[in-house]
């Protein structure tokens, strides 16, 4: 069964951030039509809700953000 496309912009952003390679602010802007300051505010909101985000430098992509843990999920054993 094929997975359906996320129905909301928020769900779409969370799906982008859950990818192994994560997503840049520019990618999220293009996917949602939000301005960069709105994307950054959304990321802050995710952190306040308990999501753990990793911020990484990736060559041509610049800074990429990736969800490493969602609220309610326990940290992996041995993770620092």
C-alpha cells in the first residue's frame, strides 16, 4: 500500500525533517510557501513540543535540520 501525502503543511515539514538527509530552511520554504522567519519559528515550536532537532552543515545544502527524536519516544540506548 502506498503512503499518502501529508495533508497539512506542518505534517509536510515534519516529513521533510524526518528524512535521513533532513531539510534546509530553503527546502521547507519551497514546500510550504512560508518565509524563512516563519520556518525558523516553526522549528522553535517543534522544539517546545518536545522534538529534538539536529542542526548539521552539509556542503552544498548549507545548514540542514533533522528530527532525531519525536516527543514521547525514548532516547536510544547508549545515545549521549
